[in-house]
C-alpha cells in the first residue's frame, strides 16, 4: 500500500508491481496521468478536484482503463465528479446512479465503486446506457 501526498506522480513508474494506491486529499484534477500500473487493483482518489467538466472526466476514465487494466476498486468520493449529497445538496440518488453507470461503462472490470459493490444489474445497465449517462439536471424555468 502506498500513501502519497503528491505534487507529481512521475515517481510511481518505478512501482510497476503496486497493487493499492491511495491518493486522497491531493488536489488532483481531471488531468491526472498515472504511469502504467498493470497490477494496481485498488485506487482511491477521494476528496480531490475531479469533475465532469466537458469531456475531461471521460478522458480520465479512458486513461485509467488503459494504464490500470486490473483495477477492481475505485473511489471518487468527495469529488464533484461523484455527485452525492455530501458534495452538492442539489444532487440525489438518481444523479449518483447515472454517475455509476457512466463509470462502469468505462471501467468494466470494477467490482466496487466508491463504497458500493457493483451489481449484475448495474453492469448490464452500464453496457446498454452507460455511454449516454451524464449527471446533469435541467434547471427549473
């Protein structure tokens, strides 16, 4: 297990057999770039600055799918990308579920997302509609 308070993630490339990485509370954003870590199965990015601005979260998830192919547990709690009532009072359980479908569509090997186990039904829904899920609500007129 590595506990890192980081300014740069460049040094991680020397830990190619790393299995768990906790990067909580580091002000990391959507431009996060990890080296290839083929054995990494657990990644926590709680309380950083990851958001759903434009397509940047999609790009981050695509990057994770490429560089951490063994990823089974991901936590993004406390980021704007993870829409729950702890981060934003306007978000609800439907917003959070859409977020889960989107992430599961991109990271198909996940067994846990945040604190919840991935269900078979969620995985099926993510395959069908995950690409179209955006956590956006229309504003009341």
